[in-house]
């Protein structure tokens, strides 16, 4: 699931405006770790900037959370990831 929290424009100087959005993402799924499938929750946030009508730049951070008992002790595991991407519209 995703939600555009702050859609709008960012202004650079007096004459340059670019479409942008701050967004939140979340979801549930499964992670295979050490041969076991674990219920996983995913949370994150990102920022998307469109400098032109055919190009988008985004940066996003996510955390995947699941229970792990790899060493015989139940432990909450957080796996963080960061993404930087370009999208070309044609």
C-alpha cells in the first residue's frame, strides 16, 4: 500500500518549479530466512521528484520486520534498505 502524504511542487529559485511528493509505503508478506518462511511487515517512506515530464527521481527507505529464532532465541529482526531510482516515461 502507498499513500502520497505531501503531493505538490518544490521551487528552486524564482523560475524553476518541479512536481514532487513525499509518500509512505507499507505492507505484509513472507520472508524466507534460514530455510523458514516468516511473516513480515514492511514500512517505509520516500520522496519523488519530477524534473521534467518524462523523468522521475526517487529516494526511498524501507524496514522489513520479522521474528527470527536462528540461534534458538526468538528475536525481532529489522532489515533496512535504501533505494535511489530513476524512471523514464515514454
